[in-house]
């Protein structure tokens, strides 16, 4: 699987845009530059990087148009891991005059807007993958998306921005000239077609009436072609007459084109009515196959113009964890409103993830969590001593040791077997009972003590070694605990703290919950100690490990080793 690395093609992009601009100068503007840019984007180099698709992202965005990219930027700026899956074929790509109605970007090529948006997503840490989502299903506490090449992407939340498909009238020439001089939206194309004779072809009467009146605002020559729509009512005819819009009955057979320009519409009876631009109302249908897999069916638009996916104002569908934005849920959304909806959905998804992370944190910190976890298995950890403990203790003369959050007791048992007098403390009695059994099997004595370490204070006892391994708490509780433990280190003694470093959050395939507020660096622990009283060594130490699938990875430990000064040293 290949994805585009952050900043991995900036030199290529510069060259491509230079060619694009030169082509516009020498080859005659946007109509010829657009196909060239499409070719350049198709040739865009994709450099393999170390991102494994088994990574569980916070959010997978399906669809890389304005809505999807805007949502991804919003999520990236919130520190979320996000991947955008996009086939690279935006609905508005054929618009030779560019896209319109987007403040500060009027007239820009749709593909150029996409490239600018992709660069912004990458700037905030998001990944862009050129792929098509084929199916999606719920797995565990997230979703699995299968791609057209057979690979999969998993994410905690989905943002679907797959847009819609324009089902055009079956009139020869319409599809070939779509986005050029055959259009549908007065807000998107009206200004560029102003003061030109426009023919409005009716397949849906109410929509065609609306289009005819709106284009009449921009040109004095509008002709209403009845085509296959129902008969114009007397009231509608009065409205058209009020604006000087002629009504032509009979079905349209084809477009008349000369020198690559529409010149008129030919009717089935042979008549040709002159015009230089044609307005047709496509039936617009949300691209919702992936959503159907999740149990979301499109609903008909109340005006009968197509089908879309229902959602609340934030974009949340009836399926928890699935949001939609842009034309897949709002058939009439323009680029700017689609981008706004994507940003709003991104903010809502981030808030939802924060709620889930809060619930998870509360669960992990709850008094009975570890008791229940240890009770579900015969062994949770490996039973091997932490190498930081063995390396530190090997340099010290055996004395008294306090092992905090001892779990199943591997570190405490190892210390006791090497001559230390050990007190081991943990919240979970199940773990302590198991540890005591292991100590008996090993033939060593350890004093086991059940206590809630977030409130427990070892005072007035003091120890030659106080060891705390991978205990993670919110900062206020963590700092208070380490102050109490530091006070329990006698002069000349050692405080050893090891924890998961925030760098582990960047390990793609590590399935550990993303709770950065419970992780720390060694320097953060050192900050609670009085520097004049300690010799402090803080470090980030990498170690080999394996991910849940058995593949090799590198983890980073935050390691603080602090030796308390002997009495009288300043």
C-alpha cells in the first residue's frame, strides 16, 4: 500500500504547477490547462512510506472533495489521526470556467482546489490515499473500509463525503458538453453565461421553472423547452411571459454544435431553436453504496430531484459513528457550503471522540477496572522483569525496595530473588493474590499490600529503591503521587520511573488507546523533584516490540532515574 508522505513531493508539485501555468499562457487558458492538470495529477508520484494499513485511525474520510478535505483539516488541527480515501475524480472536474461562489477562490480549477486542500490536510498530519472505498462494516469499536485493491483501512469514526452522481437527460451531446456550455446551476455558471441566449430543457417542471427565472436574471434571452416535463400551468406561463421567456413545446432530439460551440437545440419535429448555452436539470443521486453497507438508505428529495442520505445538522447519521457532509446529504450544496459542512462535521466528530476518550479514561481509572481485568485471564503480563528495573538494580547494593503498581509481581519477585527486601503495592487484590502465588513458587518473600496508589502514602517508611513501572494517571494525580514517592526515597536512594512515552502515539499499528494526557516524558516527572536534592537522569529509550499481529515495531519508554543526595549535600 502506498500513500503520499507529508512533504514528499513538494519539488514535483512546484514543477507541475509551473508547467500548468505555462500551458495556460501558450495553449490558451483554462479549457486546455484543465486536461493537462488532470494528466499531471494522474502522474503524481506516490512514494511508499512506513504507514501500515492495519493502523486504526481516529477518522477515515471517504471522499476527497471540498467537504472531505475541509473535514480532514478540521480533524488534523484537533490532533486527530485522519486518512482521506479519494479516487481523484471530483464531480465538478469538467467545469472549464472553474468553480465559483467560493470566497477568494472564484474561478479556480476544481482540481487545483483539491490539490491545495490536500496540501493543507498533509500539513496538519493527515494522509491522502488514492483509492476507492468498496464496502464498509462495523468492527469492534470502529469501522473497517475495504478498498478497490483489496486492502482495508480501519478507523474509529467515518466521515462520508462521496458526493453525488448527475444522471443527465438522454439527449445526444449533453454528456459530451457537460460543464462547458451545458450546465445546470445559475449560481455556479450563470455569471459566465450572462448576456448569452440560453435554452432551459425541462424534465422536472418545477426545477426547470426555477432555473429559467434565475438565468433570466443574467440574460435577456431565455427559452423554455417543454421537452418531457408535464404541461406548463397557466400560472407558470404567466410568470414566464412576465419575463419575456418563450415556451417551446415538443421534445428535444439533440444539440446542434458548430466549431466546438453549442448553436441550438433540434426538436423531434425537425425544428432548430438557436441558443449558445443549454441548461438541463440532472437527477442527482448520492453516491451512497458504502453507506448502504452500513444500513443507511438514501431518501427521496422532497422536490423530486434525486436522493440523499439523511443526517442531523452536524452531519451525524442514524448509525452511531458515521457522519456525512456535502452533496451526499445536501443535493444542492455548492462548494463553499460543502466545505463548511465538512468542517462542522469534523468538529462534531472530534467532540464525539473526546467524549469516548473521557469515558475510557474514567473507566481505566475506576477502582474496579484492574481488578476486573486481572480476573478475566490467568496471566495478563509476560512474567518477565522490566529491563529498566534489572539494569538499575544491578548497579545498586541490595536494600529495601518499594514496587508501586506491582501488578502480577514480576519486578518485585525478581528484586526479592536478588537480595532485596521488597514491599509491593497494587490496587487489584486479584493481581496481588496471583503475585503472592508466583513468589511462593519462586521461593522468595515479598510484603504484598493492597492500596489505591492515587491516595496511598508510604510515609513514614523510606526505601533504597522506589520503582514505578507504566503507571499512568492524569497530571494532577500523577504529580501528587510522585511527590509522595520521592519523599519515600531515603538519602542516597534511587527513584526509578518508567512510562509510555508520547512518541508511541506515532506507532501506526499499536492498538493502545490514544490517551495522550495519560502519557508523559521523563522531564515531566523530573519537574516535580527539587533539583538541588537529586541527581536526575531523564531519557527516552527505544526498545523493540511486536504489534498485535506479531510484526516488529519500536516503542519508546520515558525513563527517569533520580538519586537522592546523601544527607548534608547541597
